[in-house]
C-alpha cells in the first residue's frame, strides 16, 4: 500500500503508514495551502470588529478571505455569509421560510431541521422526479425548496437548472446544498447555496451561505457578517477555507482525474452493484453494493485490510444506519459502502482497494 494521502503516513487517529484513505466525501485531509494560510492569519489574531490597529488588521484578513471565496465560487463578495459549517449554512437558509419542500435524498442536515417538509420523490437512479415537484409546487404556496447539487452517498448530480426554473415560476425560493459540489462544479444559480470548508481541504467548523438577498440571523447577537450571522468570525478558519477553495479551483482538472480513477475502480469490481450509475454523477464518489453482505461487515473487513471508507453519510456519531438515500431509490440500503476520492488519490491506491474488495467479496459474498 501507499500513504500518498497523508504526510509522513499520518492517518486520522494516529500514525498508520500502511493505510489508504478513501473517505474524502466525509472529510478531506487538511490542505498544505490551508495550513499555511492559518499560520499567516494567526498574526492577525485580534477581533475583526475592533477598531484598533490589530482589529483592523484582522478585518483586512477577513475581507481578503471573503473576496477569495467569492472569486473562487464566481459570486459577489457581498453575498458570502460565513458560518460555522455546512449544517449551519443550511439551517440559516431554511429559517428564512415556514413552508419547505425537500428531495427524498437530502442530507440529514436538512431533513432534521424541517421534519414537516413535503418530500419530493426520486427515481431508481436517485434523480429528482420533476413531475412530482411540479405537482407539489402547484399545491404549496411560496415554499423554500431544498435540493442537493451532488448527493453525498451516490454522487448523483441533480438537474438543478430545471429545478430552479420550476421553483422560480411557482414563486418559491431555492436552497442548493453544494457541500459536495463546490470547488468541483460551477455553483448553481439559487436564492441560497450552502458550502463547507472541510470537504475541500479546509478545516472543519467553517462554511458559508451564499445569499441572493440579506437573511435574518438564526442566532441574534452582535452585528457580525453585516447583521446576518452573529458571533465573532473565525478568521483563521475562514482564511484556511479561502486558501483550500482557491487551490481546488486553481487545479481545474483534479475532478476529472478523480472521475477517471473511479471508472478504473468500478471496472475492477465484478458482481458489484454501482448505485446511481445510470445518472450523471460527480466523479469523486462511488456507491458500491455487495448483495447479501451487510455494510458494517464490509466496513470492518476493509478497515482490517487497511482502507478507510464509509457507508453513506459519516454524520451518525460513528454508527452505520440504514441509508434513507438508497431506500428512496428502492435498493437494499444496508448492503452498500461509499468510496470517495480526492486530489491526491492515486491509481495504485485504487488498484489496491479493488484487489481488497474482490478478496472480501470472494470470502463473504
């Protein structure tokens, strides 16, 4: 095996030089550019709301980061509201409306915050049912519609332009969860777009909501973020977020390289079920089913073989739960794992994983 994904073999939780990390959709390793940016920003440690020289220096650092994030995403800097992560960004947007429609494959960060939302079904490939959306829009007055750009479990890309046209015509608002697509695909045009740093090589606990108009704060306090998000800004984390996002956008071909590696992987897995394979997919995610073998069993076998992968979203406090995404697609939700790739993933790592998967399938399948 190789340790190309970790400097000096550093693996989350300890030093395991023989492990291979293929769980980038959960969290990407901290990018060297982000580490450097945090080191530089540490010199501007003061509160950016303070009027003295140190505070002004921090405010400049914050403004520079806002400009860099906006430039990388192709939006106006005034539309960027920094948050404590993607979940908060989604919650801030969802709080702007009382009536919601969400797709059946939304992340729990959306589902848990609007449990009474109307649900838009998806087809067996995980693509939103536009006819069903039309019907729900006819029966709902000015809803906020939440749709993921790229699904975090299957990599399926939703037809967000078609969704946007329908929502706009119905007088609603559109929230796009772009946590898995930012820095990989062009940002969709929507009323709200949520992004997160730690999927891009930035630190956890930092994100942003891109807003078309001003939003009412979710938590009230000071006047930070132009009165839209209270609390002293995390200047170090925001600077690292900007640096990581800039690095991803500067390397415009990395997502295509990942897609080629994913195709290489899937071609080496005889007997596997590739969920969402008939739909447009982001090239960084593969959802792989092994009929008759529980996902937890697969995870344990692959972990013992030296591979870090997951089963669906990695937001369940270390638990493996039945995937609502796969259930909505009508497939065996408890028999699939997610393999996700990043900018330093290599062909050798992919080939090593494929060999380990085949050995596991032969033993357990």
